[in-house]
C-alpha cells in the first residue's frame, strides 16, 4: 500500500513538473518579458495600428469561420451518426484530414488551387477576385484547419443520447425542423458549445496555413499570430518586446478559452 501511494504521488509530481516546464513556465516568461520595461511600453506596442488591425482581423476570421464550421459540423455529425452508410463512412474519414495534414501543406494546396496560376486562380483573377495573398485565402485556410472540432464533439453526444426521442417526435407528426430545434439541438447543445470553443481557439491561433497564403501586409493581411511571427523576425531593441506584447494578447485569449472550457466541462458533466 505504501509503495502504491508513493507511486501515485510520484506520477502526480511528474505530471505537474511536465505541465510546469511545457505550459506554465513559458507563459510566465512571456508575461514577464512583456512587462519587463513597464506597463506603458507594453501597452504602447499592444495598441499600435498594426496590433489593433491584427487583432481585429483575427477576430473577424474566427467570427466567419466558426459559425460556418458549426453549421457544417452539426450537419456532418447528423449524417455520420443518424444516416450511416458508405457516404457517411467516407465523410467520417475525411473529417479528420485537417488533423493529419500539415498546415503548411494546406496553405500550399490552396495556393495551387486558387493562386494566379492555379486551377481556379485565373477565373477569379479575371473577375477581379483575389484569393491567395489576400483575406479570402486566409479565411479558407482558417476554415479548413478548424473544421473537425464541432463534428468530433457533437457526434459522440448524438450516439450517447440515441434517437428514441426523435422517433417519438416523428411519430407524433413533428417535421424534421421541429424535431431538430426542439429535440436534437437541446440534447447536443453542450457538445456544440464545446466544439465552438475549440474551433475558436484553433481559428485564432492558426499560423502555418495562414502564413503561406498571407502577404504579411500590416493593416491588411496580418493576423495576431502573424504579427508575433513578423515582430520576432525583426531587429532592433524594441522588436522582442513588441513580439512579446503581441504574444501576451494571444496568451490572454488562450487563458480565456481554457477557463471557458473548464467551466463548460464541469457543467457538461453535471447535466449528464
């Protein structure tokens, strides 16, 4: 019994040290470096026109990508769980593609398809629509990388709740829309909310795919993660401080997302 307790506490200590070294310590260093020269200096870098524009663009991308992926994710989850069949099996396999493919490859693929010399690039260019090295291409990359989260959170919930209530509603004469809004959606709401939070975090923090299709122009095609990347690659006494300031904004957003996930996770367990 004594050995068992020692092993238990040793595992807990190892886990805490692991989290401390990989998660907590880097975040603490980021905050320390950000405010090393005073709050005023850090705030000045956070409120530059480039920083405000980058934050606004990141929020805009998430505001467009997350609702689209939510609608798509709920629909796909219903097809995978309720319909099944060969099409559902293929769809279930394709959903995980963003997890398997490197974001850099995603950006490259978008360039090959929608670039000036891509498959559809000439068509859009002739009609005055620029996709690659512009906001539309960055939005496509963001949608792709954040696509699977709602599906993967909603599908297990659909399996768990079953379809007995939906069948009962159909027997009583309810339409498909009435059944969805009054029966299905309330039963999967926590899965949807959790998936939305994960999708938002992924959309706000994406850099690999967006970097490939962005022109890195401040005020136009520079998101907050790209601003950190750009400032970190610059030279000068204030470059590192400015990069840490932008990274702190991302860290604060990450902490907010983590707190939301923790709160919703506890409520999700209580509702079961």
